[in-house]
C-alpha cells in the first residue's frame, strides 16, 4: 500500500528574524529578542567591571548607576547574580539613544585602555633592555636627550644588584618611573597599578 507523504513548506521551522503578530504586523522573533537581551546583559556586565573613575564618565541614568554600583559592592555569588539580572532589566528599559551613548563611551574607554597598556608594555620592555645591555642606555639617551644619563646609569646598576641579591625591587621600580618620565609620559599612578609585581612574582609593595 502506498503511503502518502506530507510535503513540508520549504521555510517551515526556519528561525526568521521577524514574526507576524495576530494583526499581521512584523515583530522581532524570539531568537532576535534573546540575542538583544544577552547583548544588553553583557553591556551591563561591562559597566560593572569598569574602574571606578571610568564608571563616573559613563552616561548612565540614575537608576542604572545605582544598580551598577550596588552590583560592584555585592560579593555573595547568588546575590551578585540576581543584581546582574536587575541591571539587565534596567538596561532593557533604556532608549536606543541611551544604549548607543553607553556603547560609544565604553568603546572610547577601551581604546584608552588599549593605548595605555601598550605604553606600559613599552616601558617594561625598555627597562629589560637597559638591564640586559649597556649599549641600550646609549641608544635610549640618543632618543631622549633630555634625560639625566648619570641617574639612569645609577638606577640600572642598583637594579641589577638588587635583582642578583634578590632584594626588594626598589630601584627596579624607580627605573620604570625614570623611563616613563624620560619618554614624556603623563605623571600619573598607572604604573603603580600595573607594576605591583616583578617577574619573580614578588609583591613590590613590600619594598
């Protein structure tokens, strides 16, 4: 006996970007709404992870700012998870303009962080070159004629000695600052945050 085969429409079960409501109007599909919800949740998590000074520069409505700051204070895992959900809920109530402003501010902050990280890595590489090879100091002085060569030589000599003797890296840190100042970098405390540990894993704050 021949069995009749039901032919399925070629687009059946397809996850369309938009569905039609009862009145025939297009509306976002469930999968699209889910992606947008996750994107906003991730945006909220990115805000929570920002340094305090960067967070102050974010264009957040007051209720979102309060929720984000509360999430930063919570240490309990379950409590933090619930607060993250609450942050996401507030994010979903924002207008497209508000969300766009937040994304732009975050992108700007990430660009600043990337540039700052590259600068600090350059200082660290330069410090290692100076410690490894005397000729590196001559080249550094040639590129930065405003530096005090004698101070550089003293810092390099003392940093080498304290490393050999496994002493706290006082001069190692001072050499970092000398290179930073010589390169005309801004006088801020970023290197203190970055350079709290030397290559041996010792906490330099004990120096």
